């Protein structure tokens, strides 16, 4: 039985198994969902056990559990380590969802639910590929699974787990499906990721909220001051103003610019999809360069004062913001974190206090395109999509990818099958059903190519 026949025979059951994971509200950012995190880890464990792994352990961490499983058919054969995460982003704002985020629905050929793409849907493709190969006695590699529950909050416990369990995780290549393709018609393999630094900022004025009529004009307003401070971080040309921020940023060579220019990009479609009239980014760089190979600094949230119904004449005591930077190769998250914190303190006026908390960081990653594993992935995409995939650097961050490289000495291959319009992290997250199944077929092809001597 080939993989297409397997999918046709088990189509509904495969989706039912996926939905059993999606229905669990495994939101790592919410402390009250710890029981759901454990339940999702246990559901993954049940599925893997039923699929025929030799060994399975749920490792408890200081945060959420890590599921490890393996199927070793011959120690002399190469070993593939599959990484995925079962935690998801919060679903808010709930009122913008067209259906309940944790009650998956298929509409217009797409699975709609939180985690449909990121990353339950994409992780599950590897499970089905393994299930097929193992049940039909076609598995020609050893396979290990690592499924964590903290990727969306920076994977704070995974590096320690990797360092402690190097022998357990020993492998020849690592597969990660947590990225996207250029389009359904233009397959691509992610060959680079930006790093990340993330802060929370708190501005304080008085020791309590004050009446804006009695005290306004004599006491500084933290919201006013916060917006003034944040407004100084990026200039009108999209350039970050923090001293030494760009010191380690390498400019693109002419050859690299020419390669990037070959990547299909339709600006009109891009703007229409986002319902915007104009693009805005760092001057002198194309949108693909801006989102893939240039660093950024963005506000992710800002709040303070009274935001309820009606009016309340209050001078708030505090104002808050969340700030993130996407980093490129040679920029280190901790160094950038310190640069940003020092600059924020230097421009904060003396009549307010600032508190800066560095929440988490991740390093950037670049994958070679001449390794055995990459070439196998390239051939797999070509077989199923009918086109050779383009190597593309993407703007997102997956903190565990450089961690794997550093702790295990292996370069992960980023076999993503999502699309930018899948609305990951947003209301109405979705994943095209046909890409879900084509992803399974491509992963099966990868194993066949990679196992060849």
C-alpha cells in the first residue's frame, strides 16, 4: 500500500486523531492551563504508543512536560529526530473567531482551529508518516520524537533537557515542521530564521492612580511618557535608533540580493491579502529582505489607565508595554537585550521610573543547502509538488532550532508546509486540508530519499 492509498483509506480517522489534540486547550502562556498541558502530553503519548514506538517517556520539567518517544529498528541505520510543540498561542480576541478555536471545523477545504497549523497540524504530519511507514514495514530509519509544551513562551526548559539527555537525543538529522512555504504553487524550504529578544516595560509616576483634574499638569502621566520613549526607538525611515544595534549586522552581498530577487513576490496580492494600501519598512530594502534578513523592533502590546466603558478621569500610576526585536545572524539576544535596556534608561526622563524585564530570547539560524538531509528534503518536495523548492530565509524565530544545533551538533531541516495566510497566532487560524495530506506524502518521500545509501 502506498501513502496515497493509506491516506484515502484512513482519511477520516487521521483527521479525528488530529482533532483529539486540537480540542485540548494547551495554552502555555496561561498558568491556569497547566492541567490541559499535561492532558495534551498524555494524548500525544497514547497516539505514539498506539503507532508502535518502542519507548515512550513523559519528562516533567519546571514548566510543561516534554514527550519523548523512539522506534529503533537497527542501531546501524541513521536516526531522524522529529521535533514539534503541542502548546498553542492564546485564542483571544475570541469575538473575531468565526467558529470556536478549540472545536475544529473544516470549511472551504481548510481546518479552522487554534493549532491547526502551528504546530499541532504540522507536527501531526510526521506522526502519520511514521504511522504509515511503521505499520507497512517500510521504515528504513530509526525515528525519535521530541514534543514540547513551551515553544510559544520561548522554550525555557528545553535547552536544559537537551543538555541533560544528549545521548538519548543522539541523531543524524532533525526534522522540524513549524514554518511556511512561499505558496501552494511555489514550495520552499526555510534555510534561515531570525532570532528574538522580548521585553516588558513598566513606567511608574505616582504611588497610586490620581484624579486627573486635581493632579493633572503637575504630575507626569506614565502613558504620555511611555509613548514618547517608545517613539524614539525607530526613525521615519524604519531604522532602529539604538546605538550599536547594527554593529554585528552583515550587509547582503550582491549575489545574495540577486538570489532573494528571484523569490516570487506580488506586492499587490500581498497588500490585498492584508487589506492595507501601503507597505512600510526599513528604507533601502525589499519586503522579502525586510522580513527575512533585516532586524526589526516592534511594540507587541501597550496598556495602562482606564479602558472600560464610559469615562473615568484618572491619571494612572503605571503604564506598560511589550517590545520585541527580530535578530539576524551575528546578533546575540542577550547583547541586544542589554543594549535596548541601557538605551531605554538613558532616554527616560527623571520624573518617572522605568522597569525593564527581559522575558526571553532566541538566536538566529542558518541551514546549509548541500547536506544529505537537505538534499533529501529537496527531492521529496520535488516529487510531491512537481517543483524544486526554493531555499528561503524566513522572519520568524524558533528558539529550539539553534539550541539543537548547539547542544546536539546537528543542523535541523525546516520542512514547513503552512502558508502565510494560515493566520497563525491570529483569530481563525487555519491549515488547508490538501497541504496537510501533501505534507504527509512529502515526509514519507523524505524518509525514502534519506535512507538510501
